[in-house]
């Protein structure tokens, strides 16, 4: 658990550093290709670097708010959702964490996520569909899973990934479009093959950057899900609740309306699914196969030692 | 000579730093034990406060279940007075109360009018969550006590603990019915 917290802190820094570097590099290539000079390239590099740093700070302090807004979550009080509130409160007692803000997303698809920068600034959100179909025990399993994400600081890293990776894709798309305009106009005046080469590199980068970002996103969340399942059970001492909840979530085929590629990895189960329930984890899955997670939880029920990664 | 002196000073500094670190660690753990104990206390009090409301809400419906209600009221009174007698006595009295409440809720199941009553429903949810909070608080307390007691027994923190009068704490025992018979599977 403490290793996981340390790892998430380190990964968050690493992510910011890599993205600042990546964005600066992209800035240089695009600047050089678009304006046809290395000086302009360095200028754009600096500009992009500053933008990336500012954006990282915005992502760190405002990321949770953005994620909640994008997901269409609204905050609820104890009076509006007494059972959900009580269950969250029970989990704060079991984990010794402060009370997070509680949100509900109005959507029939059952799902849940947690976000925030640290346990003192955390939010737990569940869909109205989840509240409808889960009994108390299952809801407790889901909330315990989310509180584990809060405690392990997965929320900080996952929220940063969502905000930062989302923007890289956006910037690349934008400049790819600008690049094509530039190809017709300015870069012909500057002439020479160098501009063309840079432009080609620029296009390649524009294609690769979001792809790399997406692969990072996929790589991060799978192990975290297993770990959150296991430490959630440590809180409730009841593997059956979470296993039953996951089974119910897996049985529901509806996609979540407000989920995007930038936020999908935050949820307890992939909200963008689900053409078919796959047996094994593919390269581009944000979540481990739900059947495998259930199998591990059922094994815990039988008293087998939990395989904690 | 000078080198020997430096070595001695360095060693002394290391020892002092280690002692301070271990001492602070013990204080932190003890603080956590105390905090989690007060959390149990908060929830137990909450339960004591809720019970009169529940009894009031159900007693008109349950003319023939006076005995069950009396048991709950008595168990509550006993639990409140046991509060001053240390964790073990208190745990025992509170477990009696948990049992009495369980049989009350079992009886409530037989009265459809009562189950549909909004007031009773919200009281039941409040008591359910309070029961859960008590058991989670107990779980957290016991975990804290365990890590604290291990620290007190382990070398080298046991030396510091002995010097500064840290004592082991008692666990908050759960009721017997809570403990299921462990499943032993020898076939696999």
C-alpha cells in the first residue's frame, strides 16, 4: 500500500515531465515545419513548454472538477442519497480516510469512479443505475474499491492522465489540421526539402503522439484495478459483495453516456464497452477482464490467499 | 584520536536520531489507537441515541412483542453503564445490545405495516449504518492496536517503549456469533 502511494506520486511527476517534454518536442517540430525556421521552432518549443506546465498545474488543482463536469456528475447531500452517503461514511471509518465529496451521475448504466488530487480533496461518484440495481452489500463493495483508489493515490495519477493525455490528443489534432494549411501556403515559399521533411516528421508525430499517450493510459490502469479490488476487500472483509457487484455490472450491456476516452480508465469497469465479453486482456483495454476479477474475488471467498500484484 | 572522536560523535548522533524517530513513531501509533477508539465511542453513542426513537416508533404496532422491546431497552441501559468499565466489559454489553436489536429487526419483518412506515424505514437505515460503522470502527481500532502492540514487542522499538512507558492495548472483541467457522478445504 505505501509502495503504491509512493509509486503514484512518482508516476504523476514522471507523467508531467514526459508530457512537458513531449509537448515541447512537438512544438519544436511543428514550429519549424510551419514557419520553416529553427528559431521559430525553439520559440514554439518554449511556448508549448510553458503551456504544458501551466496545463499540468491546472490539471493537478482543477482536474477533478473537470472530470466531474465532463462526466455530468452532480454533488449530493446526505438527505438526497442517505444510503449511498452512509455507505461512503462507513468506508471512511474502515479506512481512516477523511470524508470525500459524494456525486451521482444520472445514467442507467451501472458504473462508478473516484477522482481528486489527494484524500483530502477526493470525490466518489456512482451512477443512478448502479444505485438502482445494487443491494447494500454490493454498493459497499463498489465504494470500498473506489476508496482504495483514493487511499492509494490512484486518483491523482488517473486524473492527471485523463487531463494531460486528453489535451495532447487535442493539440495534435489541431496542429495536424494547421499543418495541412501550412503545406499549401507558407512552407512552399520557404522552399527546399528540409521544410517538407520536417512536415512529414510533424505528421508522423501528430499520429504517434496521441497513440503513445493512449498506450500509456492503457498500461497504467490494469494493475491498479486488481489492487483496488484486493484492498477494497481488506476494508469490507467481504469479497462476495464486490464480486456480485462486478457480475451485475458485467451483465449490463449499456454504454455510459458521458464517458470519454480521456476518462474511461477512471471507472470501476470500462464504460465504453462492450461488444463482447473477452476472455483475455487485449493491448488496448483500459480494464482487466471483469471475469478474471470476479474469479479472483471468488477465490478470496473460499479463503485462498489474495494474489496481490 | 580526532578520527575516533568524530566516529563516536557520529554514532551518538545516529543513535539519538533513531531513538527520536522510533519514539515519534510510537506516539503516532498510540494516537491512532486513541482516535479509532473514540470513533467506536461516537458510533456506540449514536446507537444509544437512536434506540429510544426506534422503540417509540414501533411500540404501538407491536402490542404483543413487549418482551423484545424491553430486552432492547434493558440492553441499551446496560451498555451505557458498562461504558466506564473498560473495553472488555463494554464490548460484552454492546454485543448483547447488537443481539437484542437483531431479534427486534427480525420481528419487524413480520409486520408489513411497520416495514412500510417511512419513519421506521429511515430509522432502520440509520441503525443499519450505525451497526456497520461500529464494526468497521472496531476493525480499524483492532488493526491499529495490533500494529501498535507489535511495535511495542519488536526490537528495537520495545526498548524505547519500555523507557517511555508505552503499554499494550486491549483488542475490542467481536460477538461470538460474528465469527464464522473457518472453511477448511483439503480436497484441493
